């Protein structure tokens, strides 16, 4: 068994990436992104943590947790992007999708003010909701989207 060396410290075997342990189709998008970058750069969890200024345990948890209850905090997403040397938008999108949310960097076509207060409030508050509440919000949004997408009768 080999250990990855990070600076003057070796990562323990528990901190080393275990990409073969879980089949690729059974991992979420954030896990996939982290594992891909670890493999491409031959980095350990500790190296990514050091580069991003994160605890090793945070990188390890994000890389090995299949069902995230909520997306990581914005500061964690920013730090992970630095550690992985990828755009923040890539980590943000993968993290959101890993929790069942979809993140869009650009507002849908036809929207006048993509940074309006209601939109920002909805995005910022999603982390505070329970998984059950998020499912309810998602169902409401889907029904609203279906209502506006359906052809209007009599108009």
C-alpha cells in the first residue's frame, strides 16, 4: 500500500482517494468531479484540501458521500474549486445537482433582471430547507413551469 505525500505530511490510507470502491454510475456529480480531478492530477484529498484551504475531512466527506442532504456552503464551494483548480461554476453546478437541484449560471431567456431579489432569496434559502421541504418546493416549481408551458386556452 502506498501513501500520498502532501508537503511534509503523508496522507493516511483512509485519506487517499478510493476511486475503485464505488462503481462510476453510483456516484453523484460532485463525487465524479472530485474523483476525476484527483485522478487527472494524481492528487490526494490532503493536497486538494491544502490547495483550497479546506480541512481534509471536508474534501473526504464531499468525495465519499453519495447522498448529500444539502449543497455545501458557498465558501466551501469556492475553496473546493480552488483546491481542484476548476471554475467555481463547475463545482457549484455539480454540488447542486448532487442534491437534486439544478443551478443555472444565466437567467432564462426573456428575464429582465437576472439578479432580482426574489431569485437571490430563493437560491440562498434553499440550504435552510429540509429535504422534504425541498421536494415540496421542487414540486411547486415544476407545477408552475408546466402551467406556464401549457398552451393557454381561449387566448
